[in-house]
């Protein structure tokens, strides 16, 4: 009896599909490049030659992150380009709050069975956000891992590298008692708190249900793109009186802003200073979620906090408003 012949494709890995995906995204990715990028995707490594002429003591700043269980919402909705934007913007924010200018981004896309159309739209999201943030998408990895993921599932991770002069690194060390907290609005949940949000929302609604309180569908609210705060940070980071920034991710306003506070400094947040977006009120009402859980899980409508001198607050608020932002003073340092 002859033995059955197995190929790599029989085991669930389609090398040809991966090659076709790379070919389909090359032009889109190249649109994120400038003269500092010395290679296109498909090589063993991405080559980037930074222009250091404007820096006295350049420091590279890096961060890596994922999108979390927001991906499950994308699977349910069949919408895949927004999560790519989420990942880039989240990573950009994480280094921008340190004062860094983002330079380049690399992605990791892993799935059980590669669907070229899904992969294309995910990478399209990367490219859109990279162009908006003036970041080069210089490489990545697409991995097929059958038996790790169920059909239609995938995971994402991203790495970003930026640069800042050593003397301009923002650490929060200048924060003092009496500083004010200026909050900038989020666009929804961003990329945190989805395990709780999904458990609550999907106990009552389906992904495409229209919800009057939200003014749209569940998918539209839960897949709202994580906002990039790079323009706002770049606008005010060198202004006198700006002492620190916190990107409000998992852990909420208090958990993230505490990370940049010097010893003996504490937050006094006025939780009534802004109107929470309706998605948070809906989650709390449907799930009977305790207020403390809401505060430690979600951004509650504030995606970025700038910690500033009290006597410079009005000037900094005006500068942000001139960009079309809607900053609000939401507390102080005590």
C-alpha cells in the first residue's frame, strides 16, 4: 500500500498565498516611505537611514503593542482595516508622550489560514495610519499557524521606533503640586477594556444592531479608530509650562498618569469635568459595572492628558483649541 503524500499546503500553510499578499501590498506600503527608507518590503530586514543632522544627542525611543480583544469585534463585523490603524496610532502615542518623533513601524500579522483579502485590508490600515503620522512602514511578518488560531481569526502586534534629543525627553520629572491636568477627548474605547465591553454589550446586542443611545451600530461604536495625539503633542510639547503627558490606555486615567508622577505627587481628578461618551454610560448601565471598575478599565472619554503649570494652562488650552481640539481641565496635582 502506497503512503499518502503530504505537502506544506496540506498542513495548512500556503506559501504562495503569502507571496501574493506581499506583492499586492508593495505599492501601498511604498507610499509610506521617504528618502530615509533604503528598502522595500520582502527583504530580510528593513533598512532606515535616519537624518540626525538636527539632533545634538539623539535618543531612539521604541515601543511594542497589540490590539487586544478588539480583534474579536473586527471578526464579528468583518471589518479589518480599522484595527491596523488602531495599532499604529496606539504605538505612535506611546512614544510621542516621551517627546519622540516616530520614524518607522514594523508589524506582525499571524493567522491560522491566510485570507489574502483580510490581510490586504489589515495592511491597508497600517499604511493609512503610517501616512497620517508620517511614519515609514518598513517591514513585518505574516505567519500562518494552523491549529493555533480558529478559522477567520488572526492576531496583530506592532513595533515603532522614534527619535528625540536627549535634552528634550519628556519624563514628567518637572511635574509639581498645583499643576493642572488638561484632557483631550478619546474617540471611544480606543484599544483597551474590550474584554469587559464585549461581555456586557454582546449580552444584549448583536454586532450590527443600531443603538439609539450610540447614534449608530454596535460595530461603528466599538470599532471607532484609536486617535493619534501626535499632532497635539507636537504642537505644545516645547511650550513653557508643559511638564508631562500620559496616554490613557489599560489602567485608565489614574493608572496611566501615575506612571509619570514624581514621588509625593498625586492626582486629583474631577470626574464630572467632562461628559462621558455614551458608549461608556451604556456599558456601565447594562453591566451594572461599579464606578471604580469603569475608572480603572476604560479611558472614559479622555485619551491623552497633559500635565501643565497652572499659570500657563489658558495659553496651552488656547493653542490646542486653535488646532480644532477640545481640551478640558479635568483636575490637578496635589
